[in-house]
């Protein structure tokens, strides 16, 4: 027990002065049970430790991938720590601990004066597992860095998040003010290549190697054990990801993919669903409200632009990068689906066509609430700078 207490103290000393991710201010920290899901490297552990450093009650950080939990249950551990006066319990990597939902449910029900905060892989579904936590837990999803956050972390530039409505209606004024704060061409390009995950601050030379490692870890140690996938299925997932990465955005022919990978059609759709939930892919569907994995996506994207440079640095197409950036940044806070006219429909209200400075209104002419999101510094009328959509969270 002393080992866990000392490890928590050592960890908490390392992050108290670090800048906070956007989600820190959005979380209702008064809730008794909070679950934070997200991709590896987005800052979930740091977020936990930052809260621990500011909490008033006696708390402890516990990583559930520790060997200690090979022979101990967290319910019993909390019982012992409770006697020592602990009332705040921060559990990291809960997906690495099989009975996580059952133990959290029992703790929530049996101890009314404790607070439980857990982080895990974005593949987790709190309504499934050994116990349904959906009526007890408040769930949050942590995305990678927005362009706005990148400027905050890398350049120490503080820009408040923008509302989509304000970007659409007042972009020419907003952009003019913000462009004085950073170098548009240099900083935006650097973000597209390296800026989505906070660990880019540790250096860019090893950044893509770390990206490759995290993808393998997510597939091998997050998705595969949690979904109880066989080795052959995991291997098929990696093959599918490689095929897709060479031609994203990819308009899928599921039957052809099935034949090429020698994998059943429904398995292909299920693997796509896993990789979307795990934040490796983005799937553009005809309806943003569809949650059935059996609905074939209209287009398949890598989850963020850094992944595009990882898989095909020399071949990364600027048009595809622009679409991926827009999809990635806007979908973090709004609902997106395919559009009959244009590239994306947002919240069933706005239609957007993505492109470079030479893009015209031809494809969205006469369409209400239709806009061009263009790779330009400043805009006018319905021509909106693409980078502004990186200021939404």
C-alpha cells in the first residue's frame, strides 16, 4: 500500500505547473464518478494529476496497468486507503483492468463520501462490461490538440475558443485580429505535421516513431484484449489500416476490401467501427446520428493530419490534408455527415466545401448556409479561412 501512495506522490510532483488541456475547464469536478476517455498521448494522465494537485480532499493517483493489480482488486485497495483517510481516487488506464466497471459500480454504491475519476481508452463503452455505469458516471472525451491549443502550448498564445456561428458570420474580423499573433504559414503547416498530440513538445525527430508505437499499442493492447479479438483479426485490422492510409480520403467498396483482405464483409465494417471508436479513423456517414457499424461510410479518413504524414509523408496530398483537418477539428464539437452539395454538412445546418485559394462557389452555388473553408490567411463573404476551424475547442 505504501508503494502506491509513494508512487502517487512522485507522479503528482511532475505536472502541477503544466498548462491545462481544454477539457479541464469543461469537466464538472463535483460529480462523484467521472470517466474520461481518449487516445494515448492526449494528456489524460496529466489532467488527472493536475486535478489531484488542486483537490481539497485527500486523494491518490493509481495506474491500473501496475503489476500490483495482477493480484489485487481495486475495491479492496480502496477499502484499505479509505481507512487511511483517502476520499479521492484517480484511476488511470482502467481498460487494462478487466473488472473495472464492476468495481467502480460497487465503490460508487458502497461509499457515498468518495469521488472516483477514471481514464481509459476511447474504445471503452461504459454501458457495457461487467456493470452498466451509464446512469452513474459522467462521461467526457478528450481529443488531441486543436490548432488553438497548439498555439497555446507551443507559442504561449492564449486565444479563447470560438463558436462556429461566430466563425461563419464574423470570420473576416476575427481572422484579421488573430493573424497578428502568429505566423500563419509556418505555424499552421507545423501543426498539420506535428501538432496534434502534446508529446510533440518533447521533440519532432522521434515524433512519428512515437505515433507508430501508439497506433500499435492501441490496436494490440487496447482494442484487441477489450474486444477479445483473435490474432488473425488484429492482423486484418492492421492490413486494413495500411490499405486505407495509402489512399485516404477513401471512398469504400466494402466488397472489394473484403476480397483483397480475404476477410468477411461484416468483419471489415466491424473493424472500421473499432478504429473509429479508438480514434484511428474518421468515418463520414450519410447521417451523423447513425451508430450502427453496419452502415457503410461514405468516406474514410485518417483521424488527424499527423497520421497522414506518418503513413505517407512524401505523398500526403494537400487537398486531402485540408479535408482531414476540417473533419477532425469540427467533429470534436459538432456533428458532421456527408453533404449532397459540398464536402460536409455540419449540424444539419451548414454546408462546407473545402479547398485552396482558387476554389470557387460552383459546387455550392444556390445552396443556403453554404460556405467555402479555404487554405487562405483571411477571407470575405462566404470564403472562410480553413485554420479558423481549429479554434473551436
